[in-house]
């Protein structure tokens, strides 16, 4: 089974692969195309067609028509799972190719692109195939009431679901937005970021080849305000699942309110990473670097605030710096590379601006703080891994999401103070605690206001557990059975078993009983 339709990607006039939009089971070109640029080199990886409002409307119309036809929503769950199985089989034979494409498209090291850019999607597809077979799509209710009646509750699809995918982890988040929605019998319009569209468009081909009906899955490419905004406001879209910044999430929520859509939001974070004084320092140092440097810090659940007790602060920072000096930053396609590039010039300038603000507010740079030098950094967009000490929780670098390889180190004197600092934020997506005493760590974890809390680890996102934020880090949950809960709606059905009109409440309106007529 081939994963890519023979006609895609096409080749543009310069010999560069060209991707088109995927609408109603077909490839649709547009009047506008843009380059997808390798952040590490500035080279064009592919070109991609950019949607206009009419393509958004066409994609929604196709999804609505397919949903209303019942061709997919009435497909038994086992057959829907079989479609996912076929996608897994087709995707698994292309892992190396797609990992290299992901590394070139996102700037992440190819080791990471293989594990998260392709490995995570495969793992999560497998989970949803199994869950589709075992999920409780219908359950019995009680026999109740003065009038004898039975009941049952059905989990039914919502309808047309819009998924809006960010640029940082485009493959795995495309799976999170689309596969549980399809597993539940919905149809989907996926809006992928124009900087990282490749996997979502490949997924369209994978799903069509796997037997998904035309119109059940559609992909449009474009910016947030125009293309994403049109999807969010579209009256035929019944659910919006968005991953991105908190500021944009607020706008999505406001725009969706006009048509009372269901909204799932996975937003920003400023993850506290608390090291207790009895922690295994070797593990905590490596874990703290992993927490803030995964994909050059371009992860919403990154651990970007490192909270250290005063008693071990200096030793820990010294170890952290020494360990950072062993890491390799450079060509993402080199398997030895640990740290890649940041997404684009705008992102690079934003991160460097935060670094300057940290210096201006009195924090101390102990490593990094600028752009790496050398021939391989002359092109592309780079920022050195940067660690600040002497940070207080009221500083900008401790409060705002930087979305880059920048770590703020804060001191604390007691566990209560550490918990207070950790929770003193508008965000609540992730947190971690490091200790040799699991019970002690658990006591701290229970008091942290975050949707995911890891003990002696970070970024340990499991397909079996709900993922989402507290406070302004979002609403709703992805992953696990919770995702299918989000993409379904409950219908309660009651069946009268008595056959006795006189025992019903009709007399409250009809007055005279029928027997007295």
C-alpha cells in the first residue's frame, strides 16, 4: 500500500516538491503557494498551496456532507479501528523518510524527529485503534421512575470538528486533533501551520488509501487569523480543538462563542521543575536539561522554571552548566546533534528579546545568552541554550512563556515556598518534582496546580493519560479515553415499559383522565 497518492507531492517549476490542499479526497491547488523553509539552513524543503476562505468553506462543506450521509459515523467501531490499523502499517514503513522530512521542516534533531515526529504518532495511532474497539459507545441506564421505564446512554459524534495544529510538533498534534475525532465517527477539517504542513497532508493520503470515505478528513494550510479564524467562526463546525498560545486561545474561545461550539484548548505553559534537597542530582540535572531543551525549548509543557533549594543551588547550577557544555548544537540531520534550530527569524528575535529583558531586570546569565558562532550557524535561526540565575518569580522571564531554550533558576528555602512559587502563575500545564522519597514527592505533587505532574521525570506524556491544562493553560483533555469523551456527545434514550397511560404525568396538562371521558 502506498502512503502518498501518485500525484502528490507534485513538482513546481523549479523542481521543488509541491504539496496541495487535501479536500474531499482530492488534491486541490490554489493561486498562492509559499516555501516551507528548513530553520537550520534557510533552504526550501517543499512548497505548499495556501488556502483562501473558499477552500475552507469547501472543506467544511465536504466534511458536513460526509457526516450527514452517515457513511462514516454509522461505520461500526471495529471497522473504524481497522482504518487506523492500515494507516499504522503504511506509516511504519516510511519512518526514516518522514523523520528526515520532519527534521528539515522543523529544525529539530533527527533523533527527536524520529521519536516524536514519527514514533509518537505511530504509538498514539495504535492506542486509538485499540481504544476504538474497547470504548463504551453505549451503556445501559437504570430502570426508573413512577412509570416503569428503561434507559440507555449513547456516545455519538459531534459532527464536523476543526483541528488547529501548531508548528512545533506538527505530526503528533495532527494525530491528537484528528484520529480520536475520526474514531468517534466525526468528520474533520485540519488547519495546519503553513511552516510545517507536510505530515498533515501526508496523513490525508494515508487515510484515503486506508479506506476513509472522501470528505471525512480534509487539510487546509494557512495562517491563524484568516484561515483558522474562518474555521472557528464557521457555523457548520461543531467543535474546535486548538493548540497554541494562551492569547490566541482566548480569541478562539471568543470567536467560537458566536455559534456555541464545543472548544478544546491546549495553551501555554511555564512549567515549574522542583528539585528537593534529597534528589538524585545526576538524574535531576539531566532531567532538568531535558525539561527545558526538548526541541530547543519550543514545547508548551517545557520545564522552564527550575526551583532549587538554597542548600544545593550552587552545586546544582555548576553541574547543570558542565553538563550543558557537553551537548552538541548544529545540523539537525546529524544523529549526534542534541539541539537544533528555532523555527524562524521571528521566533529567534523573540527569544533573544526575552534574554535581553532578563539581563535588564537583574538576572544573571551563567551560560549562553546569544547566537552560537561558527560556519554552520551562519544560515538559519539559532539561539544558544541559556540559563539565568538570580531570578525572582516577578521577573518577565519567570512569568511569560518564552518558547525557546531559556531556563530561569529560582531559589527557595522551604517546600511550602517552592509550592507557592510554582503555583504563582497564570499557567498550569505541567510540573515536576525530584526526590529520592516518592511519598515526599507525592505530597508536593498533590499541591501543584498543573494538568500533568511528573515525579523524577519530565515530558513523560502517555497516550493512556489525559493531557491538558489548569487555569489559563487550557480546557478539555487530549489522549486516553478522555479524548474520545471530548469528541462525543451523550444522548440519553428512555423507553416506557408500563404501557399504562394513567400512570404517566400527562394529567398535569390534559386535566381530565382519559377514562373519565
